[in-house]
């Protein structure tokens, strides 16, 4: 499915405000890039509160540059639908990993669990201490730390 200059390959998530797609962007020279498109759900596309929240998320996220935080490439509007183009992280989310382990009657090894928690804390610490280019605190508070929002890169 086309969405402006993007090809939406598959829906990978839906929340209360937005839907998320794995997508592909192809340059005029034929260079392809896999990324994520997060766009406001169609039923909320005209809701100014949702638009403001998405714009604020994109603005703050675009100022963050950390290996444990997904990079924001673009904020835009296509056919009256606001969207964020973001880095694609290949691999499952933590919820999928925990669910698979539970189904297989396996425990996540302690050293791996501690590594995951440590990396989450590293990203949150960076975000909480982040400042703008004038040195003013961004006052970032992530309001949805949940296993489904923790991406586990398989690379």
C-alpha cells in the first residue's frame, strides 16, 4: 500500500492513538531503506489533541541520539494524516520474547535479563538527562515503558 513516498509493507502495531507500519522508502537513484511509519489512526486524524501529541513526540524524539532510542527521521503530513518516519529495528519486542519463553517453559537467563534491564535504564537515563542545544533540560518522561515497546534487535 502506498503512503506518499513510502510503501507500507506490513502493519506491526496498533495503539490507542496510532498505527505502526514497517515501510520502505526508495530514492530516485533506487536506494531502498526499511523504516517505520507511525501515523495517527484514521478515526483520530482530525483530532487536534492527537496531532499535537504526535508532533510533540516527534520534536522531542528528534533531539535524542542514543543507541537505545529509536531515531526519528521525519515528521510530516500526507493526505491529512500526520506521521513520523522512524528507524526500523529488526527483531522482536520484549513481550514477544517473554511470551515465547513462557510458552516453551523457559526462563530468561539472569545475565540476559540484567543486560536488557541495564540497556533500558541506559536509554531512559539519557532521555531524562537530555538537553536542547541551549543546554536547557528537555524534561523527557517516557509514559509507556512496557515490554511491547522494548525492541530487541536481532543484529
